[in-house]
C-alpha cells in the first residue's frame, strides 16, 4: 500500500514510544489522602476501600515517614471522629482535643519536609453529615458556617498544617480564611481551594471511611456542591477562588470530570489539583476483584488520563503504591 504517514512507526518499540510520549506521571505529582481516628492500637480497614485504613496517630506517623522516604511530596489528612463527639453544630471541630490537631502536630514534627494538607469542612463532626451548620429546613447556612471554618483552618495552621483545603463549597470562604490567616501572621501558609467540587455519588466509600452516612446512601449535598451537569459554573467558581486568594485550585472528582479539568486548565494559571475520589478507587478494585479488569493497567491508565486532561497534581488513594513506577 502507498501510505505516506504510517503512524505505527512511532509505536514500533518501547524506546520510540517513550520518545513520543506526551504525558508522564511523576511521583512529585502525587498527594496521598490519609485517614486518622482516635485511640491506640492497630489501624482499621475501610471495607469499601481495599488497602485503605483509618490510622491511629502513631501508625499515621509511620506511614508518613514511609511516604516521605519514598518521595511523595504531600499528604491530605481526614479525621474520623467518634460518633459520640458528633453533634448538630459540629462543635468538636475546633475543640483542642480534636484528634486531627494531635495528628497534625505529630506528622509535622516527624516529617518536616512533607507538605501537610488539611481538610476544612464540618462533615466529620456533624451528626447529620453535612459540611456546615443547618437551619430548621435542613439548608446549610453559608455565612455562619464560614466563620467556623475560619476558626478550624486557623487551628489546623496553628497545629502545623502547611496548606488548608476548604472542601465545603461555602461562598466567600477562601477570602475569609486568607484574611484570618494573614491577620494571625500565617502569610506563608497556603490555601488549596476545592473550587469545582461536584455533588457526586462517587464519595460513598469516603463517607464510610469517616463514618459519615453510609456508602450506598447518598447524602444530598446539592444545595452547596456543584451540579454534575455544569462546566461553565466551574470556571466561575475557580475565578472567584482565585480572586479570593487561593494558591491552588481543585477539581473533584477527577476521572468522570476530565472535561472540567481541561476547561479549568485553560482558564487559570494557578496550579491545578484533581482528586481521584474514593468511588473511583473502589470501582477499580471491585472490577479487578471480579476478574473483570486488569487492576494495575486500569489504575495507571486512570491516573495518566487525569494528568493528560491537565492536572498538575493528583490526590489519589493509589499514591503510595504507584510512586515507584513514576520517577
Ligand atoms: C467532605 C469531603 C468529602 C470528600 C473529601 N472531603 C466528601 C463529601 O463532600 O461528602 C470526598 C473524598 C473522596 O470521596 O475520596 N468535605
């Protein structure tokens, strides 16, 4: 056949393929989310997230030492709070005895070079599981929630967090958190804004991990998280968070929202994170367990796709296990 452009020439050998590869993952791109609970003893496995556990503070520190040694630049910490401490107002959030603060202090002193990212939202602390305070009609109230979130962010930073990550989707919270941190002399601590966070059904296993609701029962957060149908709205969210002083922005979930990652990448010059959430992780494990997918191949492809769409960094439960593949 007379074919001028034979595309397969560039696919002929691994060496040629590596020369023409457009996207590569690097361990520097990876952020490991980790769960911490109260108490001593052995970590508890999270049923719907194989390989993921709720750490105690001491096993969390061990894990962070390993990650740091393995070149993972950052971890994102999420607390699992005892049911008895949850209430309508999430009052345990800013309580000095909140296990999150001891965890932050312990990780920071053991692993000073690891970037420590903490989640700013009330869902681990509220009995209803919402990310903020709710009124009589069950609506999450914006402005008074923002006040509490500022206090929570401040307490996290005082304990040693490098970057606070508001995941609550309240309006105006980035500006308030930035102002509060600056007033207190924490000008060098960063804000990673969950800018385009969707009201997704893929958060189920995470809610099991932090014991907020159940994985199959989806808590309706559509009054504050974004409608999964929208892209332009994500660009407005990103613009607002950028104007309010975010240092980095995030799209979440990642895999089902690659178009959003791409659109955000084209609309901001800020560093862009994408969160491959618990449900994305769980579905790869589930299909692999059934023998329906090749676990490692699909895992790697899922991460590469997120990078290819335009993410600079990826929060993924696979971070530790894939780090050695990506130098
Ligand atoms: C809550 C929060 C959630 C996740 C991160 N922070 C759940 C939610 O919004 O209901 C989900 C992460 C995941 O599914 O892995 N502020």
